[in-house]
């Protein structure tokens, strides 16, 4: 059943392969929504990726196919979702320039998501202007196709808020053109990293990737942080903040067994090895079908590029229509 009012748009920066945080934060929703919404777009945000990788464009272009593979392997269906590459839609850049006039420098500097990322990258005042302004270009990503339902991880909510401010200002200045956008976050809006950091992140080096093999998954789980005071099997252990239990709570389909294990662990008498082995299996069961499909798809990269090319052509058509409308309401349609 499709909901005629809903246009889904979402995207990933192609800076590396995607991990479990992407899966539970956004990809699962994308897969579900492509059946429910009237239209569904998936963007590979290479221009946004360049905002902090200007010195390394090859890293960005090389990862375009990787994020496409990750999404296809998770169940994004190109017949239902228009998959395209951001830099191939010049209207997104055009809209960005027009939207930039609706946003103050002070507002850009206040965005908590951007602030956080700037801190992480150690930019300070030397932040690239394009990076500081990426929420504005993200507004263009969303609005070029009149997207109004946006599956994102929790960290992106301040960006979505800023997009809505742009929608309001645009409509107030030029007349009702865009509708407000709604975010959808997954059941696990923010997944802890394997090191216990509150966020799993590409640059934090604490992720389990959708393409990781069994051995890699095992190593990552084995090195997970548990309870430092749980030294002997008999010692009572702590479950809260214990990464292994945090993951079991999220990924283990057998909730009652997990509750039982938690009780045992708290009482003492349950070793870390037992819960880690269990978690390895749980994650392997989740990733195995994704990895298998991914390997199959990766055998024919030309086919993947063809999917992106066809999706891009489709997105270009939509972009032209929106741009014509924007120019008209702004009275900058001259000829
Ligand atoms: N900023 C998003 C991220 O880092 C990626 C992205 C770019 C995006 N454009 C978008 C997400 C538009 C949703 C809608 O994950």
C-alpha cells in the first residue's frame, strides 16, 4: 500500500563501507519505507563527503559503489527506490546557493551535529565553509525532489531541524513551495561503538561493518569492553553499559534468554566468553545474508553503476521540474 503524500529521501556519504549503526539507525527504515511511500529516493552524497575530503576526492569516488552495494545488499530495491549520485544533479548545487541566503553564519555555527563533527575533526575556526554549511546543502538534497520523510540516524536530527527552518523561510519569502520534512529514526537511533563509545562511527574505528567476515566479527566482539571488575567467572558483573549486553539487547532475537543471562551475569557465575560467543553468532546470523548478497552483487560492478546511472537520469528529471518552479516563485525565470 502506498501513501501518496510521502516522498522518502535519504542518503549516505561515500567515505567508507557502512556498519551496523547505519543498519539499525536508518537502512532498515529505508527498506521498509520503499514499500510504503509513494516515492523513494536514495542519494549517494559525494558532494557532502567532499566537504571534509577535498584533498582526497578519490576516497569519495571509490566508495560510491561500496555504499551502493551495502544498501542493495540490505534490501534496497532499485525498482522501488531511485538510487542516484548527488554530484550528477547540478540543481542541488543551485538550490544550495539560493538557500544559503536564508541562513546566518551564527545559525550554522550553532548546529550541534556540525559542532560535534567539527570538534571530532579538530577544525576550530579553520573549518571548510562547505563543511559548516553542509546542512544547507542537505536541505537542497531533500527538497530538490520534494522529499518529506527522511530516514536518518539520531545524530542527524539537528540537521533536519535546520532544513525545516529553511523550508519556513523559503515559503515565507516566496510563497508556499515546500512542505515540512519529517524524520524517521530506527528502533535503535544510536548504536554504541564496540569500544563503548556512545556512537559507532567510521572515523572512530569502533564499527562492525556489514561486509565484515566471520573472523573479523569474532575478533571485534572478543575485544569488546565488558565490566572491568568482572575478573573471575564467579564475580558478579555489571550489565548496564556492558557493550556485549547492549548489543545482545538490540540484536539477539531471543529476548527471554538474554534476560536470563543478564540475571546470571549480575549474580556471578557467567563468564564473558559465554556471552561473547553468543553475540558472535547473533551478529553473524544478521550479517551473513547481507554479506553473501553483497559478494554476489560485487561481482558485477558495471551492473551497479548502471543502476546508479538510470536512477540519476530519473532524479535529474525531477530536479529540473523543481528548479523551474523555484525560479518561477522567486521571479528569476527570465527567458
Ligand atoms: N548527512 C548524512 C549522514 O552523514 C548523509 C546525507 C546527505 C543525508 N544528504 C542527506 C541523509 C539527505 C538524509 C537526507 O549520514
